[in-house]
């Protein structure tokens, strides 16, 4: 237990320099894109009053060296102050809140569903290696693995929304009360298409990797030894084989969640899903630099947290990684 | 003495993409109650697969395709899987060759022992199982059993892991123990300790032992009877003493020549050539391509398994005319 706590502390401390690196990089890129005041001025079409202008100069610490300005930005950041959105003139932090939730709710439900379906399929496939069903499963998985989400999204929208007209093609919820009058059903109907696309792609990753690891693990003597001690086959498969096969994949699932968050602009834009990715595209088109910066920082932080969670789960599952 | 385990004409094949690997192709084995029976042969000759077949845990794509296995009067091959599971661990147990991979790296020693103790046996409470696990650890002469109980396999030495694997096999005091090359992957000094431990445990737990090895030295040290297998078939079977002094199969003679001897400063000879491909094995006697005494009939006809004398059997066309050299 002591080693587990030690490991957690090490992982958390390790996040600090990574966090600083990521936010500094984002901040410098964002600044290279343009001076926020000029952009605000553009938005006001030259009618920006002088006193507001001076306030903005002080607010953004214009004229200071970029590193000093980064420190101010960081200071604000840890107080959840991400500046003002240029398009809505509201604090970026309060705008982003609901978007984070909308993105997470899509991403996490897809991941959970992919694990729920993927684990039994991978087990079945590994235990029936080279059978017809195994070959079919592997083929479908390879297809999903090599397909970009936004492309699959467009195909799905074409089939289910335009051709079959059974599911909504965009947004997370209807603008007006749907004819069946039930908002929960309405949300689910909107979730189905983007979630299916995302689940399919993650499912493909999970099945491909888990099947491969299971085939390796099932050859190990500890599996035979567990069978030889009289355990039920189910107990051996779920207690020993699955746990050993999935542990190294935890890292990859964590990374793929990160990649999936980073790839959210493509998928969310295809479905006009009002999450971080979609809003990122909107803000970038409107040259709303504080919002773009804010979203980038939040996505980076989410990726960091996903990685930390991954490391912790891994450390919890595998005693060998705790020692270092 | 009566037979505890009787294997007759066992056939276990692996249906691989490259072809059907006839890993065990007609092995017969009589193990008597209370004895230490050696199963010897070069690596790849089907010893492990024989043990796995008796326990009915042959991994895919392997399958038992023929033969009969009776244990203590029960026909194991016709048992339902649920009933067979109750035999595993409680009547027949097995220790594997590689202690590094035979313990699950993700669970503590204690968890794995308790799991074995409570398999099909939920009437034992967790606390009782814990006490039993600790006493098993003392049985296999592990110091500080309380501390080891909470350790993970990667924190232990190879010798200690093998002792723990042995403890797990003994968890429900089986009648028959298969020890599959239990010391092959250990240092020489540790090997001797583990073999001595196995001798003591066999006596204390009143077990019958089938010791699998490719090392004739260990056979001499540990067993009273022995079955020699070559390429998935039995070539000779006898009391250990008889086999060493009066071998009747050329393969046995070759194995004996390959034993390093401390008392003779003779060059160590290995058995010349390689074990044959088991997908497409040689015709006739499978040993004929490597046999210095092979004649035409050996290539053409499979030899019968004949009785040389009481308790001594051989599968060789020429056993009557050859006078082979055993240990002198
Ligand atoms: N899982 C498997 N798939 C295919 N062939 C196997 C498998 N396990 C064992 N075999 C084959 O069975 C033969 C006998 O193996 P084994 O019983 O392990 O030999 P031994 O224990 O005598 O060294 C070998 O030729 C090996 O290639
Ligand atoms: Mg073997």
C-alpha cells in the first residue's frame, strides 16, 4: 500500500511541469496569432472608446515581455479566469463550462459503451481464434481503426438523417419542444449518431488490442496453473486472463481518450455537437483568440487529467509499475 | 501395488495452420499408488502435453482425440466438465516448469494461495483459508510466511516462486501430483533444495508423484519407475534401476550416454540429431533416423510394445538381438 501512495504522489507532482509546459506553449502560439486588442477593435469596427482601450491594455498587460504576460495569464488561469470572449463579451470560463460537459458526456458515454461491448467481443474472438466469426470481427475492427471519425460521421448523417430520416443530424437537443414532448428522449435521439460513430472507432481500438493481448496471455502458464487448481473457466478468463490483458491497454485507452478529445473538432463539427470541439471551430472562424486559447487550455488539462487517471488505474492494477 | 493412474493409447493433437501436430500419439502410462514415476524424454517429446491431457486442460488448438485415462477407477475422459473441474486441484494437481510465468504477476502470493484453497470449496472461510495458506508456506519451507503472503511474485526469487507454486498445487492435498520439470529453470544449488523438498512433501502428504524431466540424473535421484517417451510415443518403460543398468531401447542408451558423470571423466555425448517434426513424423519406428542400429524393417514397420520381463516394456524391433550398454 505504501508503494501505491508513493506512486500516486509521484504521478501528481509530475503533472505540474507538464501543465506549465502545455499552457506556456498554447499561450505563446495564441499570442503569435494576434494581439487581442486589435481583434477587439476589429469587432467594434473602430468605435472602441479610449478609456476602454486603456483598460484593455492594462488587462492584457500589453507591452510586457511575453513570459511576464504568461505568468499573469497563468495566475488568472488558476483563478479560473480565462479572459473575455470577443464574440459574446462574456467570461470565457463561464461560456466553456457547459461545452466541457457536452463534450465529456459524448466522449465518456462512447468510451463506456465501447468497453462494455468490446471486452466480451475481444474475449470471444481470442478464444475462437481463426474461426469465421473471429476473422469477421477482426476485419470490422481494422476498418474502424483506420477510419477518421468525421468521415464516418458524414456517412452516418447521410444514411440515417437524410436518407432514412430517423435520427436528428445535428445538435445535442432540439430547439423547439419535440413532437413526442420528452426532452430526455430527445437528448438520447441526438446522442445516438455521434456516439455510435465514436463508439465504433474506440471499439475497434479496444477489440484489436485486447484480442492480441489475450491471445498472448492465454498461452501463459499462470492461466493453465489457475485451470489446474480447479477454478471455473469464467473465473480464470475474467480474473486472470482479462486483467493481465487489459492492464497494458489502460494506457492506450487513456491516450486514445486524449486523442479523441483532441480530435473532437472534426467529429463535433460534423454533427454540430455543441461541445468544446465544435465551439473551438466557431471561435477560430470568428478569430475569438481568448476563447480559442481557453478551449485549448481546457482540452490540454483534460488530456492531462485523463493521463493521470490512466497512470493511477495502471498503478493500481499492476504492482510492477509502482516501483521505480 | 494397484494402478492409481492408467493412461492407454492417449492421442492429443494440435490443429495448427501449419498442420496437425501429433504431440501425443499413442502414449500409455501406469502410475501406481504411492510411487514416484519418471516421465523422461527430450524437450518436445510430448511430456507436458501428456500431463495437461490427464488434467484435461490442453490449450487450444489442442484436442484429445483418442485413448483412455482412468484415475482411481474413474474414466476421466467421459467425465462432465463440471465433475472434471472438481478433480483438478483436489485429486490431481500440477506444478509447472517455469516459476516466473506460473504465478499471476498481478496478484499477491496470498491471494493466489487462497484462490486455490477455496476453488470449488466455498465452505472454507477467508480467515480459515488465510491460516491454511500461511501453513502451506511453512510446509514448503518459506521463511517469514506472513510477510511473503502479502508480496507479489516480482518481489520473490525464482526458487521461492517455485516453492509457492508447489504450495499452491498442494493446497487441497491432492492424491497425484504432476511436477513438470520443476527445477529446470532454477540455479543448480536451488535445484537440489527443491528436489529434496519435493521428496519430503511426497512422503508427508502421502502423494503419488509423476516427475517430468529431460534429465536422467534427476530420474535416478528421484524415481522408482520410469517411462521414456520419444516423439509422442513410449519407447521404453521399466523400474528405474533396470532401465539404467539394462536398457533395451537404443534411445534409452543414447539418453544415458548424455548424462554428465562426476566419477568418469568422459566427454559428454548428446543424443545426435533432432527430434522429428510431429506434423509429418518418420515412418516405422520414429527413432530410426537417429538410431545407430536401424535396419530396413525399422523404416517400414511400427514396432510393437513388447514385454521384456515383468514390468519392463520396450518398442523396438531389435531389442532381443542388441546388447545395449547401460550405466556401468
Ligand atoms: N499450443 C500448442 N500449439 C501447437 N503445438 C503445441 C502446443 N503446445 C505444444 N505443442 C507441440 O507439442 C509437442 C510436445 O510438446 P510438449 O508436451 O510441451 O513437449 P515436452 O514437454 O516433452 O518438452 C511439441 O512439438 C510442441 O510443438
Ligand atoms: Mg514440457
